[in-house]
C-alpha cells in the first residue's frame, strides 16, 4: 500500500510539473528573468510538490502504465498551454501598445533584442513589456497567480480529459490584447496625430523648412512626455489587464 501511495504521489508531482512548466516557463513573467534551466526546473518541481501536498489529489489519482501516463501528461500540457495563452495575451497588450508608439514616434526603424525570446523586438514594445512585468509583481500579481493555479485544479482536475473548452473565452482574451494595448497608448497617439497635422500645415506654409528632421525629435520628446504624464492614471487599466487573466481562466471551461 505504501508503494502504491508513493507512486501516486510521484505521478501527481510529475503531472503538476507538466502543467506548471507549460504555464510558467512559456509566459513572459519568468522568461524575462533569464533564469538558468536548472533553477527553472527546480522551481517548478518545488512548486509542484507544494501544490500536490496542499491539494492532496494524488490519493485519488491512479495512473498505471506508460500509455495512460503519457495521455495524462499530454492533457496537462494542453491545459498549461491554454492557461499560458491567457497570460501571454494580457502581456502582449504592452507589446502591441509599444509597437503602435514605435510607428508614431519614429522608432519603427530601430529594434532591440527581446531577452525573453532572443529575437528582435520593437524598442517601446520591449520597454512597456518590462514595465508591465515589473508592475505585475509590484501589485502582488504573483499572489493572484498562485491562487489562480490552485483554483485551476478544481475546475480542471489533474489528469482529467479536456471535454469542453470555451472558444468564446479564448477569442475574447485574444481581442482584449488589441483593445487594452491601444487604450494604453491612446493619449500619446492622439497628441502625435495632432502634431502631424500641425507639421503638415506648417510644411505647406513654409516649404523651405525640413519638417522631417524637425518633427523627429519633437515627436520623441512629446511622446515620452505625454506617456509620463498619463502613467499615473493607468493603474485601473493595468489592474483590468491583469484581472483579465483570471477572468479568462474562470471562463475557460
């Protein structure tokens, strides 16, 4: 009996680790930190042990044989990927808003190396993404994340098959990425649009002036200034972005 209990405990930790690995390691929350692989695996295993002991689900979980274990692991990998989709869509709002700013401020020709993917990324998009991750931890979002992970094992039990997934919830979360991203930078976009109109009128009245060279530094300074002035009023918007993750998780099934 002890051997059966211990094997069920090991299977429970393994399956929880698969779900956590797909959720945490694929999200920008931990990929930005550039942790070594050993530290990431150790963190996932320790968190899986704590969750398994707190939920005490391994006593009712019985998976014997390589085939059922592989099937259960694939189910947990799919669940973790669905949960990570909500996290990535929420933080992609920062990247989308930054890309819009890059086009308006003239930074579209400059790219940075995104540390989370080692790929070229827009300058303002990378900056806003780092600020968004930092704000998430400052608002104790990691506490909400742990609670959300614990609740996910209630409405998506360990090793259970995915019978029904809410497609509208997935599409809604995907759409919020664009709406939240544009709302975040809307004041800057409006001000820069008005500046473009003023520069166009000035270029018609004073064609001898090089408006392109004049507008570039002005748009950069105005863009950063308006973004700094609007930052104190973004708290409610940031909370809505982070809360959309857990709203999506709750409506997924």
